[in-house]
C-alpha cells in the first residue's frame, strides 16, 4: 500500500513534487475540523503550517500516522508530547524563515523610526503634513536585541550596518561569542534603560511569556521604540499600549499577537504603532524553503530513514556519512540481543569501535534502543518513543566509543545485564563492496560468527555432538521451512555450541520448541530482521 501524505494547508508546488512520485498525496482544509479528522484516518503523514491544530484528538484519529510536519519554525499548533507518546515523529523547518523574519524586524524598526505607515495612510487620504510625521535617525543610536539566537544574530548584523551601537540580553550566549558579533551582553534591566530601539527575538516558552510587562516598561528609556516580530505574548500588549499612551514608549512595530488571527488590539489605536498580520515568514523564498525542507523530512521518515530535523528525537542533528550505514546495523543488533536474552535487560551498553567512533554516534544508541523493544511491546516502536519504552521499564542504555583499531573498520556491539544476573552480547559490522552494504553478525554471546543479518534468524544453544545439524535440517524440512544459511560455532569440541540459521519463513513458537527438544538445546530463540 502506498503511504498517504495529507497536506492540510497550502504548500509550495516544488515541495509537492518531492512527494508526488512516491506517495499518495491528498489535500484537506485543515481548518475544517471534521474533514481533517476524517482524512487523518488514512494518513501516514500530515503537513501543516500555522492554521491547522494537530493535538491529541487529531493524533488519536490517525492510527497509521508516522510523522507530523510543520512547514515553518514554530510548533505552537502541534501537541508534541501527544505525538511522542504515540511514537509519531514531529518535524519542522527550523531555518527556513530566519532571513525573512530578521528582515521583517528591520522593516518594522525603520517604519516606526520614520512613521512610514501612518504618513502613507495620511497622504492617501489627501493630507500633506510633513512636520507631523517627523521621525528619528537610527545612526548613532543604541539598539537592544533581546535574544541572540539565529534570527537575533541576523537582525544584529543587518542593523549594525546603520552605524548603531548594539547591546543584547541572552543568558545562554557567552560574552566571547557576542563580542565576535560586535555586540555587548548586558542584563535585561540595563538593556531596557539604555536602548533607543529594542527588538525581541526569543522563542515562546514558559520562561519568556510576559518577559516584558508593566514593571519592565516602567524602566525603559523615554521615547524607546519596540519591535516584536518573534512570538505573541513575549511583551504584554496592554502594558505596551499603556506605555505608548503615557508617552514613555515612542512607538512600536508588532507582527505577532497573543491570540491569532488578531483583528482587535489596544495597540491598533495609535498612529505610532505599525501592526502587521504575522508576516515574518511571508515571503516567497521562506515558503519555498519551508515546504521543501519538510517534504524531504517526510520522505525520509516514511522511507524509514533517520530524520535530522525531528524535534522529538533525542539524537538530532546531521548524521555523518560513515555513521549512516551503521543505523540499521545497530537496530538489528538490538533485535538479536532481545531474542538471545529472552527478555528485557536491566542495563545495556552500546559500544562503537574503530573509524566511525570519531564522529557523533549518539544516534546509534537510539537505533539500538529501537531494536531492543521492537518485539517486546505491542505498540509501534520508533526513534521517537524508544527512549520512553526504556525509561518506563527502567532500562538504562549507555554509549561507549573506542577509537582503537579493530579487526573490522567499525564494530558495533550491544552488551547487557539481565535481571537474573546473566550477561548477553552481540556484535556486528557493515561490509561495503562498491555501492552494496551488507550487515554482518560477527559475534553472539561470545561465539564468533560471520553471518548476514537479514531475514529470520534462529538461534539454538546446545552441547556439541554429531548429528545435530542433520536433525534440525530434517525437522525443518518436514515442516516446509527452507534453510537459507547456517553457521555453527563452538567454544571447544564437545563443549557448548551455538547454531544460527537463516530461514525463508516465520517459525512459530511450537516448532521452535519442538526443534529445541529434538537437539536437546538449552536455549532457543528467533529474531525477525526483515525490513519493516
């Protein structure tokens, strides 16, 4: 069945083209709640912008959903916690509109400084009153930047070209980094006292909502002009309106509001307030970037690939090229570990040795964790909720790296302790030949192997003696199970041995038990390593 991608709001044609060849692309009006919930029933992915609410109700209505994509930066309209609990990946386009947002803040600051909007309206109404709209220059003024993240930095770089003095408040930025940008870090109180212009560039969090309110506005430099093109609610709108009415604040440029759409605000009563309807990302370039970014992420997610821009995946970021082939290896090792262990471990360590260990390999711990729980829980296990399953069961998963050379270029191992005191280990590598990548098992619980990790694998532990291989082959043959590959490893002649079989079809619990009885196996297990 072709996966369904549901597009709930307008998306750039180029973004739709990315998806159209591989998926069943459907459209729905995301603001029509009933239609949205009905369409979600068949959706494997949904793409929204800012008008569609993807909350717990919407996620519950989408049993096949694997990914929610927000074609923009913020996630105010996506209930990330509910998605995470269901194992649904949430992605956005974190850098798509940063240039547009920074330019919008600059535009608002200039418009407020020169009374551009009100003068334009007056002239169009037949008034020619030059003196009424006398503005101020920016050159030589102090501009305070509240939030020195990516957009704040872009704004600072652009406004510096006007010959301004830049100060900034951001408790998460080091003074040395600010100095490189030509910005002096100060406390919020000092910024409010010294700034002739203030531009806000913060995310909306419980700590930043209402950051600038009545108390803070009472301390500002008289005549200051304030711009907010970040998020509504960072500055108290009523308190700002009161400060403008009293003359303490000389004007404001506002692009965002506590509740949107917003068509009524106390700020709209003032000529020295430039108000725009959340246009920070409203450029053709930003919309194209956002759409293309999330379309590529959705395609990766539905193809089972790791998605660097997933906001609810613990190991985010770009995966190095020589680490990427190790993702399916780590996941399969997790599956084999659980099969051989016969249950859930109390603690697990993922070890990476060799060439790849010099990179950020934290994503391999995540992949192994996903594999550990795939056959343990009824729910779908994903990169998103795998850590939740581990935490719920009290399983600690650690990561160790060793750059020392190994027999293989890179060796990945999963080792763990079980509640009964036993320890289990599995290891493997990826063999690359031309464009072909083959995942190999190299060790299971101390037994050396060289077996392709694919299909359905059966493991039998028994006492080494003649006739065992023939007995297993005959029994499986009688039940119509074909053996594709087999390997036997032993510690010593007549000692403990491990037989690993790759078979062409699923083997039920009854047949697995019968096979174990026939050869007197002390342990028998199966691992399904077929691609999902």
